[in-house]
C-alpha cells in the first residue's frame, strides 16, 4: 500500500512468541503460481491485491513425521486493491500493516527480510505510477 508517499507491507503473525512473516501458501492443481499468490494473500488476510512484479523464490527444508521435505515458495511484490486486514481463522493469529522501511526489523525470517530489501529497491527505482501505486 502507498500512503502519503510511504509504502507499506502486510504481515501475518503466528504463534507465541509471535513469528512475523509474509503471506504464503500452496498452489492448487488448477492454478498458476501467480493465481495462488493472490488467492493465498486474500485467504490469509482478507485483502485483495494484484501482482506488480516477481521478487524471488525461497527454497527451504522441513521435517514432518520424521520425513524431510523440500518446499519452494514464490514471492511477489503486490499492490493493495481493497479489503480490511483480518486473520484467517485457524491459520493466522494476527495481520498488520508495517512501513516497508520498518519491515526488516519486524520480520522473523532472514530470507523474507531479503525479499523486503528487493521490494524497497523496486519501489525506489521506479515511479509509483509505473508500478500501479
């Protein structure tokens, strides 16, 4: 979101102590990664957004029932369209807008902080109108 020349990002919070991260999820069989990204943001936050540009992918490993799994998450810079942030019941504990410049200090995961730096570079190097803001 852009307000008074300041860009903001939408974060989701889970667990206690709070883990702050970007919305993300899985791709359904009948959708593209872009469609999944827009859907997941809406499901987890009740905010409708459109994609401005691709940021990057993050690959990580996790264990579930003693089995090691690999996961790739695709991240996009998005533009707010409409909606008031509301956490998805049973999935997200809290949603919050944060100033883009302050997000790296708030976010829990280093890889996602790197994505915010990419987003900051994109908005700094491009006129707001070119990005649809």
